[in-house]
C-alpha cells in the first residue's frame, strides 16, 4: 500500500501531495488552480500541487481534489 506524503511551503503558500514517493510526472492545471500530477505512462494520478492553499482552506473544513479527468 502506498503512503500519501504531504509537504507545505509557507513562503509561496503551496501544498504538495504525493501518492507514494515523489517522482517525475505529467502535470495538468485545473481551472481552480490545482495541479494534477499523473504518471507519464499509466496516466494514473500520483499527486497534486495546491496553489494558494491557506487561502483555499481558510474557514473551510475540507478541500476537494479531482479524481477524474477534468
């Protein structure tokens, strides 16, 4: 079972989410400023980069990350 790794860079307000160890990926940015990271061969989601993270979660109890094609 792969583990989810989280990292936060306060200086640029970005949350990094990696499913398994961080690795090279293809990146697609959604209209909502979330970068979906996919495995180059399988196209399976392997991570996310959430821009303006603290602005997004301020006053909210959850944040939604896309799991399907957008």
